[in-house]
C-alpha cells in the first residue's frame, strides 16, 4: 500500500517542531524575509524561530522522515562519488553526495522540501539514491572543500 502524502506542515507538526499555527505565521514571515533579500531556507528560518539550532531541528526532522542525519565534519568524499552529482546541481540545491553503497548514492541535503531537488538528484545520480539531512552551513563548507572551489565549473 502506498504511503499517503503528508504536507510539510503535517510533517513538521508530527516532528513536534512547528505547530500548524506557527507554520502559517512563520511561513508568512519567511516569505517576507526572502522577498526582502534573505537567503535563509525555510528550515533555517523555522529553526531560528523555534529557538533551536538548525542541527537540532534537522535531527528531529530526520527521525520523522526516517532518514539519517549526516555529520559532515571530517568526511571524505571519493572522487567517483562526487562526480555523480554536477557542481551546478550541488550548489543549486545545496546538496553533496557523501557515499555510495551497493550502487545507491547517499546525498546530504539541508532542505528536503526544495522544489525540484528530488527529481534533479535522481536524474544526476543515474540510479537509486538515499537522502540524509545535514545543516546548510556544513554542506556549503563541505562543497567548497570537496570541490576546491574557485567554482569555475558552475554552469
């Protein structure tokens, strides 16, 4: 039997991270902030409003999604794993491939609700993938390290 679709609001409520009322209020505040130039993701904004770190927020969300929480500090990404996702897609969606086991690519993401992320990652990987959650800043740091960024390959 197929798993029923759950909205972001429902998932965050089930994770005891955001009540439906907070989702509506904070969602409006986040959209206003983005329109004003903020580059905060929805998860970053909500974690700050909740008064917890993004790491704590994503750890709780990972449990609800039944995804792993990935600690990126000190992680080494083999070149053949890194090559499965283009630089453009990695920076566009703030994702990083971290490992591969039995042909399945594990990818760290900070915002699993980013439109287009799942389809783009699956297309790029060319095979099965498993997502895990990691804080946005940690993914950005790991991307720059792994890609040794002068970022000339984007595009």
